[in-house]
C-alpha cells in the first residue's frame, strides 16, 4: 500500500516536472521568436536612421576639408558635431550587434589579417581625440609584424576601439598604449591566442570599480563611466564579442596605476603574402591619390546628397574622372559604355538593387566587369555581407561613410588585385 502511494506521488511529480520543462521550452522559443522579430524591426529602423546620418556625417567631413575657411568657433562646433555623430553611429551599431548576439544570429567572418593595417585603422579612428587632449597614442607592433593572423578583424577592431575610447576618455595627461603578443598552443606552433594589451596613464581605481565597466548595475561605483558618452554599451559588447570568439576580455587597475584592458582570443598564425603593396609609410591620402591617378570611377546611389558627398571625398584626394548613376538600371547601362576601374555601389535603390546590378555588370563581358566593386550601404549585418561576397563584390563599407575608411577600402581592393 505504502509503495503504491509512493509510486503514485512520484508519478505525479514526474508529470509536473515534464509539464514544467515543456512550458519552459515553449517560453524560451517564444522569447527567441520575439528577439528575432525585434532584431528585424530594429534593422529596418537602423537603415532609416543611417541614411540621414550619412548625410550629416558626410557634410561635416566636407566642412572639415575646408576648415581653413572656418573661424575658430565654427571649427570647434564642427568638431563637437562630428564627435556626437560618431557616438550616435557607434551606439546604433552596438545595439544591433547586441540583438544579433541575443538571437544567435551574429556570425564571425574570419580571414588573414595584417596587424599593421589593423593598427593603421585604429590610429585613424582615435588619433584626433588623442591630439585634442594632448595625449600620446602609442601602438607597438614590433613583436608580431612579420606574420598575419586569422580572426574576424571587424569585430576585433570594434572591441579594441571600445577599450581605446574609454582609456582616452578617462586619461587627462600622459598617454594610451597598445601592444600585441602571441601565446603559442603547446600542441601546434601555428595556433594560439593573440593578446592585445591596452593601458592608460589615468588615475586608476580599485579593482572592484574597474569591473563595473562590464556590469550595468554597477555603473554608479565607477566615476569614469559618468562621462563616457556612449562607451558603456561598447565595453559590454566588446566582452561579449571576444567571448563569442572563444576568448576573454579582462581589466586590471589600482588607484594611482592607470587601467589596463587585456583581450585574448584564438588566432592562427599564417605567413604574410608576398606581393607588391603601396608603401604603408606614406599617408593614406597619398597612397590612394597614386592608386586612383588616371582611374575612371562609377558612383551609384539613389540619393543626390550621398552622390555629392562621395564625389567630394574622391575629389579631396585628386580623383576627378567620376561618373554617377542613381539606380541599378542606370549603373548597368553606364558600365557598358565606359571602362571603369572602380565602382562604388549602393544596395537599396529603386528599379534595380545594387546586388542585381553588380551581378549583371560582372557577367556582362565588358571591361567594367573586372573592376573592383565596393558596397556602400546601410545594410551591413553579417548575413548581408555574406550575400554581397557571394555576388562577387569586393569590399563592404557601412554607412555613414567616413572618408578615411573609404580610402582604406580602396587601397585594400587595389592591393588585393
């Protein structure tokens, strides 16, 4: 009798447990579907925001080109606007990436990376802020400059930039320093962890306060976060991205000893390719000026303001042979009439989108079919980029367009030919 009662009780408990597990699984599926729906909605919203943001960023850069004609007060206002738009764009991208991480949709795009080029990109992003504060910004690539390493360079640059931005924000005198190291795998000398160390000369803090960089609920105990202007989200995302790569992002600090961020993640070491390249010692604008000397360029975008901005960026480095088209149909027609050396292609356009137009140009048999194509788009998430590459497009640059980033993409496509 007692045994029967026990079995009945256990049976009831088991049924309840199974029911609870089923309900929990259904709720998890509903949450996942809701995250995906929210992510899709925000992606569309981001495209709507990036279009006017691209125009604002572009015009501000054009004004910066002509800073010699601005008064000191006007130049100060332009600098404030530029910093604000950069922070807005960074926050927008971070939010979308966080959604992708939550929905398991963020895909890493790995490939061989030249640390010298990666460092040049970081320098361009942060040198102006460092100069404005009178800080040294020092990058040391000596240990690892002779090899390339396989990882997702976009996500690594994003993560390092968040740490650099925070260090530059909280440091008033001295400088910010970045160095690389490589920890070999004991079983394979070509595999290991790439280690990036970023330290600053700030006043520092106790270790408990330092951990608040990555914990929203602890922000109030870290006084350095109060003036971080958008870096809070970036640091949390940076840790999540590095962990997504199978690595670790940590921080160490002590009062009076500054702050040190350490990023480590798996990266296979590979031989640097042997090819002729433009000297990296020359300024980026000089490199691209030589590369585009005498080149015929096609710029495709359905927005007149965007066309004006891109043409201004190209004119700034001496490129003058520029044709434009306002949709894919026009682009295919013009590409058949001229022998273009470079095509800058928007994606979302009326009549015919950029991917379709690019495929038609690639398969046309005309001289323009072999021209490198750089995508300039607000739709630059992982799945979008994969589709562009499958369509034979060479590089992708997310709007809003920053002139130096555009110049680097141009250098990349011509060096890779």
